[in-house]
């Protein structure tokens, strides 16, 4: 398997969005292939910075409350009292 690289799977592996079969194939190959591990490290460096790529945005207090209520419905009961 090490003679056939998995370059097409590496971006998805770094983003954790492969299906189970692809993930297992990539994981097995990465255990044996230093070239693909090096390529994965490059992708992971980019993935690690994705969260910082978007600008900071300030949202309204109403929007924050709506989000909190959706995530934690118990907050709605407290604020309705």
C-alpha cells in the first residue's frame, strides 16, 4: 500500500470529514508512509488556522439570547418567568 499514496484523502483526513472506509484506509496508509504523513502535517497546519481566518463579528444581545435559548432551552424557561 505504501507505493500508492493517498494524496486525494489527506485533505479530508485533516478536516475529519472522511467516511469510515476512507478514514480506515488513510489511517493504515499514514502509519506506513512518511511522505503522506508530511503532507498531512502541512494540511493540519492550515486546518489549525482556519478558525482565525474569518474576521471577528459582534452580534446583538438579542441574537446571543436566541442562540443560547436554542442551545440550552432551559434558559428560555428562566427568562420567561
